[in-house]
C-alpha cells in the first residue's frame, strides 16, 4: 500500500467535486488524505462540505491582496503549512501565477467541463451547447500558466441530445466530472501517471509498474 496522497483542494463555490473526493476517500476508493480545503470566497457550500467531513478549512479572500502573486504566495504558505503535496482545483475560479505553479511544480490538477482543447475558459458547457456539438464531456489536466491548456490526464465523454437544455448538459457533465476527477487522483495516488520531459503526452502505466 502506497502512502495516501497529501491533497489540498482549492474551491470557490458549491464543491460537488470536493464532495466526490471526500466520499471516495471515506469509501477507500481514493487513497488520499484531504489536508485542507481553501476557498477564495467566504460562505460557499464547499466549506460546509469540508467541515462536515472534519477537514480543516481556510478562507483566503483574493480581494484582500494587492496582486495575484501576493494572493498566490498566501495560498502556497497555507497549503504547505498543512503538509499538502498535490493540489486539486475543484471549481476554483482564479487563474494561478508562477508564484503558485512553481511552488507545486507539476502537482496541480484541474477539471474543466469540456473536451479540451475545445471550449476553454468560462461557461464551457454553454459554449458547447450553443456551438451544437453532439458530444462533449470533461477533462482532468495538469495546470500550466495558460487557461485550461495543460497536459491532459483523462477525459470522459457526454453525448448531447437534440432536446437537451443547457442545464441538462451541465448536470450530466458534472456527474462525469465527479467520476473523472476521482479516477485521475487515484491514478496519481498509485503513481501511475508518467510524464515525459518535453512532451505534453501522458502515459498511464499498469498497476504496480509505476
Ligand atoms: C465544475 O463544472 C467545474 O468543472 C468548473 O466549476 C464547476 C465546479 O463545480 N470549473 P463544483 O463546485 O465542484 O460543484
């Protein structure tokens, strides 16, 4: 049995992806220890979810800081103080700077509600619906300095029905996000994500061969 993943989770809102991690950890489907949940916004539901699971929480309001770098430095300080080694962005609505990404180099993962590289940025589900695609989905990827541009770990597809509303689509994608994000974190916990220097391609190794 490998060591549990020392996970920090950054949130800004409802926290349903966070809930998926907490449930998977409780059910031993995910070998991780959620060390702290940090929100840039006070009073969001994600904080209540963490508290219910007895996970430490912290609010770091980005509006208190003069620059993105100062905000990011405070995030790094807090995550390190809680012994975090890997960071999951679970509905975290801030763009991170190198101050943060260099501190957790190649250890920050995000979920995006489209099949990247299609529909990066905000409201990807509505972008896909309005474009009229027949298949969309979600992507778990490493975070780099671009917006939704880092190397892809895994993707799940979601078909778009002719009668689907934007809200139907958003809901079905969210259900797949919960599956995909837990699966990706468990692959990381098992040491099965192999990155090749100089390439964005990621190999997933067989269990026990990482
Ligand atoms: C998800 O759709 C995620 O892909 C996007 O924000 C939403 C967060 O949902 N970045 P939740 O806070 O995990 O419920």
